C-alpha cells in the first residue's frame, strides 16, 4: 500500500472515529449516569440521518435541514424518554435490553412506513463539495474534513461542559455516585432527562453528518451501535475522554484493518484467499482490541473513579 493511500485511509479512520464518538458520548453518559442500557441509541443516529434527508428534500438546503434534524432528534429522544425509558430506570438490565430492543423494531418499521424501504440520499452541500489538496497529487473531500472538524469541535465543547460547568459536575458526580447526588437534593430525574436529550441530539447530529456519505436506510444504526458499545467498553463507562480516545482508536483500527489486512494476507496466501481471509480478520480487529484492553484494564482505559 502506498503512503498516499495509507494517509487517505487514516483520514477516513479519523472521520469514522469522530462519528463514533458523537454516538458513543451520549451512550456512555446514559450508561454511566443512569446505569441504563439503551440498545435503541443507534436508532437516534438513523433518525437523524432520515430527518436530515427529509428536511433537505423539502427545504432544498442542507444548512436549514441540519438544525431542524437536530431539533427533531431532540424531540423524539425526549418523547421516548418520557413514554418508554423513564419507566425502565428502576428495572434490571435484562428488562432494559428487551424493552429497548423492542423500540428498535418499532422504529425501524416506523421508518419504513414513513419513508419506505428504498435508501435515501442527502446531497453534500455545495459549500463543502469538491476536494482540498492535502499533498501533491492527493485531494481529500472537503465534506469529510468538515465532519472531522465538526466532531473535534463538538468533542471540545462537550469536554468543557462536562469538566468546567456546574451541570458537568453533576453529570460526573452522577456517573460516580448517583445515590449521593440524589441525597444532596439534586433533581435526578431532570438530570437524567438532560443527559438523555444530549445523547439523542449528539447521535442525531452524527446521523445528519454521515447521511451524505453513507446510505440512509432502515437499520443503519445497528452497526454503529455495536461499534459504539465497543468504544465505551474500551474507553471506560461514563468517561467522555475515554470515549473520545477509544472512538478514534476504533475508527482507525477498523478502517486501516480493512485496507491493510488483504495486502498482508497476500504475503502467505494467493490473491483470492487473501481477500477473503483479510476481510474476515479485519472485521474482528476491533473486538480483538477490546478483548486485549479488557485483559489488562477491565474497567477500560479511562474509567470513572468511584468515590
């Protein structure tokens, strides 16, 4: 593999990483603060993509569709929290898993009923169309660079909120010892709602940004959800810093693995066998990385410290 292609794949891995962080950040906060396993979090990513594509088609502008999709994702997230998830907080994890899996099935069918089963598209906005020269002979899509920049900016803003504000202090305290936070007079239900709404909007934002480069279709959030769970396990449940670093690692491992493994397998196998073996091994690399981290750091790379 040439150095140019390796650089392109590394940038693609970085872009995947920031999208995974946007999904995983909300998931790790919900899990860490609320001890709530929400398998339906990936559906928020899917709904963000569908809402972005729908509003862009209706209004003819990506920039108008983006805030409307974020508000729609927030509204749907709050509605699900009030109607379904709020009644599951006191239940055991098995009940949460079964109920949220049911939400996945219902919303996937709902998306099919509203928008059909055919994949939809969200065009790249004209302002971010085209490519930028990052080295002689190599252009990289401007929109993908914008995704990386938006993800990094969101990560920085989220870090400031969590680490430097009173609300962030309550969120961190809730992730460490939610019973103590409630005993100190904090409205835990309101805190839970805030965390859930933030997670839903971040996942929706990831969906809107991913829609112009990935197919918008029912079930598109399932793969992202699995990778997001890998991210929070590697990074440490409840840790924003851990989610960010782990998301970048997972994005790079997944993207570079799929590019490099077939070439590496050609060293010992024929071309056809190398493609098949390389693809199979590449699909397992993130899970191997997760197992390796858990073997040495069972609580993840950056666990939230108990108090």
